[in-house]
C-alpha cells in the first residue's frame, strides 16, 4: 500500500540530437524512494525518439522531455495485495 500523500514524480529527460537518452533529472520527488526509482527506471527504458524532428530541439541542441507520473492506491481484496491508478503526462520543452 502506498502513502496517500504522494506527490507526482516530475523528471526531465535530456536526449541527444539522435534521440538517445543522455540524462534524467528529477525535478520533484514523490516522497517515497521506491516510487521515484520506479518512474526513473521506466524513463530509462522508454525515453527515446526514432526519427526525431529537428524543430523540437531545445536551444542547447538537445531534446528535453518532461514526464510527470503519479501513482495512487486503487483497490484491494485482502488488504495486502493492491491495485493502483497511474497518471502520466508528457511534454516537449
């Protein structure tokens, strides 16, 4: 079960001009390290761009993607095994 006062995890992914992940910066922690790690690990696997559009490059020549993820308790049958709601936002900076 997750705490009920978790904040969204906000990360910025910096991608090379070829669309490969270079860096992940945590902008806001959720308040629980395991949730933060889950989001960062997911971003490490999912943040890439095939055929990136040149017009989306930031002023420094990289791509910057902002990910906001929030996870909350949804339901349980036995009080031990939980299902969760997940909210995800993505922005090109």
